[in-house]
C-alpha cells in the first residue's frame, strides 16, 4: 500500500540519527587520519520503544537507546536525516541541522519522542485490521564533527509500535422486554452493534449513559460491565434500561404498544479495555430504530 510521504522537522530528532554507527561515508576523503579516527566514532545500542500514552486519537512514543562515545573529547552530532516507515510504507521523512554533544569517554541514554496520530495512518490501519502492532523502520544518516571534517554514518533500525483502532458503535434496535402501561413503566434492551478491528478482545465497562427517545431524556445511569467483543469482529451488546412512561410522550407509548419505530439518541462515556490498558471513549449515536 502506498502512503503519501510527509516531511516533518522534529526538535528531538537528533536522537534518531544515533541508532547505529558504521564507517564514515566517504572515509577515503579523510585519508589515514579518517581511518585512525574510526575507532573513536560513537556506537549506539537500540533499547526499545516506550509507550508513554495512548488513546483513540494518538500514541505518544519514545525511542530509547544508549550511546557510547569512546573519544577522549566531546563529539558533536552536526546533522542527520531520517525516514520512518510503518509496514514498509514511508510515512515521515526529514532532516535537521541541530546537533547533540556527547560527553567524552562516556555512555549516555538518548530519547527520541514522537506522536503517532491515527488519523495520519487511517488507511494503513484499515489495511492491517486484526493487528495490534505494526512493524516500523527507521533509516537515514548522521554526521559527526571531527578535527578534519564531518564523518557521515548511515543508520538503520526496526521494531514494532502499537496500533489502536477506535471501536465502532451502531444503534440496531430496541427490544421491549417488559411493558406495563397501567403501572407507567417499561423495560427495554438497547441493542448495539459494536465492531472491534483490533487483534485482541475489547472489554467495555463503566458505561455512563444518557438515553433520549423522541427528543426527551428518558433514562440515565451507569452499567459496570457492558460486555466484551472478540478481536476483528462485530458483536451485539445489550444495554438494559428501566423506563418510567410518565412524560415519555404518547408517540413513544404508541410505538411500544404497536412495535413501531422511534427516534433514539444514546450518549455515553466509558472505558475500553485494550491490550495497552484501559482507554477512555465517548460515543453519541442517533437513529430511527425499530421496537421489537
């Protein structure tokens, strides 16, 4: 799948350039001095990608690695370029002249923070449904200042980053489970179609809802556990609601009595259990639904 390239200039990006170190590009241009300096070039050990925060809009990530500077003097990173790809599709690329200075004969951690917005990779998420993680690749070059000029080193790194897709809710119908107009009460089940395109089951809990029928608020409450939806599937979840028929309107009572249709609106805040922890979600669904 082809994704349009996006160029970004990121303030923290010098860290990216230190994923790996090799021989200076064009080291022959530095001659014997360049060869002698080779053993003093920084060496980098990629550690991991840390997930700082995740929700249904974005993931805040930090690429963590360790850098060894064997030189007996400070070494400055003077330039770098980077290209970030997900599932082999290049998404972000750029360069930055801002440098980072490494202490002499020391090892130090370097962190590269970035934010991955799901809206920027919406098509990729559709194409990779059923996967909780996406393969990434980082490549480019880094430039280090030396007494005889800049030594340009290539780097290349790979790993995985999380993928989180917002679950989809749809109002399907309303099942009338109890109807007692003489007692001014009824019980219904609001049936929801819930789609989970991730690679792990989602759980839906703390369902804090408000229900309107025919434009009138008829119920509100909190359901501790709405249910689970298996990975890469659509399932029906039911929300049981007790209604007082006082003030709901004659049209709603008629629809209940004759199994007609009503205009419904369901708003809710909830927590979604994901493989990356509990993630908050808000929904607001409206539609004309049948009474069964």
